[in-house]
C-alpha cells in the first residue's frame, strides 16, 4: 500500500485540468466540498477504500483514519455469525480471511507460526518438537518401571506422583557418592534372619529329599535286589541237586539247602542255614534256626520243630501275608530227595520278641500236646515295624520222595 502508483495517463496535471485525457484528479483533496465539515475524523476528506491517491502522504493519512475501525473489528474478523454471515461490516464479507497454515515444504527458511488457538496443522505437516512423541523406553527404564509396579520385595508398590517420579529419576541419574554406594550395597544384602531362614529351609528340603530316597530304597529297591538274589540262589540250588553235588546233612551258615513253597500265597523261596540279617534274611531268603540257643530240628527228623524266620516287609518280604493262612493250608518244604508237606494248624497273632518258647519241640501256645513233626514260621508285626512277632504253626501231613513226583499241594 505504501508503493507508488503510476499515473493513469502520461502528461496529466496532478492539480489542474484533466489535460488531454481529463482525469478524475482535477481537484485537490482539501478543495472537496465538506472535506472538514461533518464532524467525523477524516469523514469526507478521503475517498472510500479502493479509490486511493497517488500521493504518498494522502495514502498514509487514509490508513491512519481507518485504523481505529479496523482495530475494533479485529476480534470478530473471520468468526462465524449465528446465521452463517462472518462478523465484520454488515452486508460485507469479513475483512480478515480465516487462517490457513502454509504448506510444510522442506526448507531452512523461517516458518509462520499459527495464531494461538488456531486450527491444527494440515495433514503431512511436521509435529512441533515440544509436542513430538517420546522415544520408546530402554531396558533400564523398563526395569525401573517393573520395580515401581511390584515393589522391592515383590509386593504392591505405593503410587508415586509425577513430581516424586521426576525426583527419583534425577537421583538415579546423578552419580552416587562412596557413602551412598556403600549404603545401597548394604541395603541390597540380605539380613542375618533372611540368611538363617534360607539355610533352615534348604536343610528341611534336603532332609525331606533324603527321607524320600531312603523310603524308596527300603520299600522298593530292597525288594528288587532281594528277589534277584533269592531267584539266583534257588536256581543254583536246583542245579546242584540235578548234578548231585548236594547231600543232606549239616550246612554252613548262609548255605541254602531247601525250598519253601506256600501255594496259597504263591511263595517259592530258598531256605538257608542261620538267621543272619545280612547273610540270609536281607538277601530275600528264609533262615533256619540252627544254632544254640535257638537250635531247632530239621524236616527229616522223626520228631521236633522245624523253625523258620523271614521278613514281612522289605528285602523280598517272603512272609508278608502269612497272616492270611487258614487251618489246612499247605506248607511244603522241598529238599534234594523229598517233599515234606505240612498243614497249617494254628496262629499266634502277637507275641513278644523274647518269647522263644514258640520254638520248643512242643511249641507253647500252638495247641500241640505231644511230640510230633512240626513247623514254625516267625515274622515281625505289625507291618513295617519290628515291635512284636507273628507266629504260624503247622503239622507234618505227608512225606513224599521226589522220585514219585510233586505232591498234590504243588500240582493243584
């Protein structure tokens, strides 16, 4: 607006007549009738907008006269009226068009900032740096957030205000002094009570595991090993009988000399001399009371009591179910030349371990009243304990040579 404007026609007189062409600027502005007479500042002194003068001072005076009215209309410029007409001069469009952001060209030139509260930048425009999305957190930030959520010892964490969070970030970012580093290192170390509780817990766990292993060994592995040893001893004994290497007579401790059959319980187990735990009973065999003061008769003796001992639990447990025998059930002793068949006669469910009278030639409590050929089975009771003894007695019913074949008790 402050630039000079060219003349309408060359050679026109600015203050005089129209010259050759007769321009509309024949008169001076202050000679216009009523130029200073209507009382309104600048009213009538200057032409309306669009009819400017070519003199610089006249244009500047015109703009100065319109400035108060333009300032009064500034807040409403571009606003939408209730009925769709922009605020401004009635009947005229708004003097100031709505703000349109400039295109976001890739340039190093300065950019025009939008007005406060103005429209958002158009799509494709870059986001201001102060409003850019924060970068994704790193590993240290994620760990810190996890500690804040779950607490130091895994419990619920107390909520923190943004100020506390920023203060803590500042504390963690600054370097620690030697005293603070030592204090934090001591705080991270477990206390004596925690160490003691951990040691006690580990001791209990270790003890429990060891006990479980011991029970497994006693109840399962000892049976597996004893069955294998008893089967091997029985096979070796039968091979010796077949080859004629064994003859009835006196046997060494731990030496097998017969087989015990209990058909009702499906038991077939070697009988060895002696009642040693390691040498006989723990190997899954049945032991013969053959030494003083508990010396008993042999099956081929004409009178006497043939006493046997065996485990009820673990180590092959050959006598585990002898409490299920009933009177008349067969108990067969097989030797190199003969089958000795006994019939179960009576039972003593519980007695003291020191009651050796049950092994007498006429066992006390068995119901026998005169000498005969008897058999006595002894084992522990109740199961899995050795507090008392269970006694089963039988009486000789048949003596059958092996040359005649098996007795009926083993055939049926």
